[in-house]
């Protein structure tokens, strides 16, 4: 029986992905904990801390599929932690009492934390692949529509013209920074945990750091400078990174959702038969992906804050906040996977209507170019006077007293300085997109296009 949208057979395809679910499933968690236990046994056998035969026998029982999840669940509820039941099950599987050498000198949190780091490492591979694909999709959109003019909007109102390529390049630049953030995060996050009871490695004497180093190397992780049992800043940073990433996805989704409005009709989610239809209004083409980007991003942001709360841990081993992460970390990664999957679909398949973009630009009869007119007149009349003149004429246009070009060309203060043809040039959106194209090229240069 499923409880959350992330493990629901009905809803999970909207909120996460199968690949991410597999990493954070019970079997995925147990497998990585077993991977840590087996690696620990190998290292300790090499160092002569446990018998080689014990390590060999322990290696035979590292497949999570051979463990009874239901029995582990009952034992976990009783014990208050999954590691004791996993170790007990591993010990029971080993012949000749060799299982007693498993978990030698380790503590529960060592195995849970390092197993979680292995899960996060695998999850970040999926996340990086999505970011790369989103960047590629956005880059194609920006390059294709580099010079397609559309209304720039401020406070939801027409501002001045931009190009659609520019709009997309702004979003793309954020994802480029997320690639950098992910590269910077990895060395701080992908660190093994092995410290024993309170992090001092007392149970292993002078071999403690050698075991710690060997375990980290065996798992392909960095060795910690000191135990991080109650120093959870790297996990909180990972949560904040995912929140930032979700925020960029949500900004893109919001713009798509707004452009899909009937009154705008400038862009649309990729068409799929039956997707986004209404149960009662056959004409509708509702946003779907952009809606779930918004919902999933909100969940990620909320959970990222809780990971910061989980930093507040008492003394050398926390009580309560550590357990929060068992629920939070899988769900925040599951949620970002769904957000990224929807965002990737938009980036790779967004449908653009340049004709409608131009029609919307023309809705105000040129008022969207009022700044261009003001600047064009400013050299002759002064910026303030030009602003006041154009402002008054805009009010006349809004009151239905004439067309913008006609009123400009007929004004006695303007006519001596600008011909009708020159004014018409100022009212051509293609002449007032500034350095939008050059800025698109700069962003695309980062992508190597």
C-alpha cells in the first residue's frame, strides 16, 4: 500500500522518476548499507583487524535482494534503527560464526550516513544528466529564436521588446550556474562517515584512521577530516542546492504557464494526445508539466528548510533531528527528480508561436516602444521633456484620441525634430531589442555553440 505520491503507482510518474525511486527505495538503502559493511570488512581484513576468512564469508551476503524486507521492517520498528536488524541478518547468514566480525568498530550512524552518501552520489549523477539535457534544450531554443521579437513584461504589463531567445538565455544562464554549483558541492558532500561511537575511533586504537582512509577509498569517497555525526552542513547545503535548482525550474515553468494563457498564446507545452485536456471543456489545453514543476519545486523548498533545521543536533550524537533526515532526504531527491523530468520535457519540446508573439507586441499600437521614442527625442528636447511629452501622448492613445504614430508625428514640439518615417522606425520592435542577440550569443558561448 502506497502512502506518498512518490511511491504511489498512480501518482509517482507525475512527482518523481523510476530511476530516482530505485536509488531511494528500501532495497536501494539496504544495498548501500551492505556495500559499506562489506567494504569495511575488506579493509579491516587487509589491515589484519579481522580474519581474512571472515571478510570472505561476509562478502557472500551483500545482495539486498536476499534479505527479507518485511522482517527487517518489523525489527527496525522495534530497534529504532535499520542498521541493527541489517547487521543481525548479515551475521545470521554467515557460516561458522564469521558474521561476528561484521560491523567491527563501527556505529549505526557510520553505516547509515555513508550509505546515504552513496545514494546521494548516484542521485547526483541523474540530476547532472538532467541539468545537462535541460541546458542543451534551452540552448537550442535560444539559438533558434535568438532574434524573434516579443513583448518584455514588467509587473505583468508590456515593458519594451525583448527576443524569445533572450528570455530563454536568461533562464539558461541560471542552469549553467547550477552546473558549477553541483561541481563545487560534490567534494563537500561525497565524504565517508566512520568514527565509531562518538567519532573518536577509540574502538580501533591506532588503526582507526587507516580503516577510515581505506573505507573511503574502497567506496570512492573522500576521507573526512573529522567525524561529521552532528555537523550536517553538507547535507543542508545539498538541500539548498536542490532548492535553488527547483527555483530555476519553477521560473521557467511559470513563464510557460503564463505564455500558454488564451490571451497570450505565445508558447505551449509539447502536445500529447489527451494530455492537459479538461473533463468538461473539450477546447482546453491545460498546462501539465509546468503545474507539476510548480508543485514539486514548492515541496523541495519546504524540505530544504527542514534539512537546515536538522543541523541543530545535540552534543556528539544527535537525538531526533538525525532521524528527520531518513524521511527528508529521500523525498527531496525524489521531488527534484520529478521537477527536472518535467523541466527537461519543456526544454526539449516547447512549441513557440512567433506570429502570436508579434501580434501581442502590436496590441498597444506601438506604446510598447514609448521608451524608444523618448530616447530618440531626448537628444533634441532633453530626456525629462521628452518623457513628459510621450507620457501625455500615451494617455491620449489610451483614451482613444488617436494612434500613437499619428499623434507623435502631428505634435508641434516633435515634428521639427523627427519625420514620420523616423518615428515609424522608432516604433519598429526589431529596432529596439538592444543587445539581446549579443547577450544570447554570450550565454550560448558557454554551451560551446
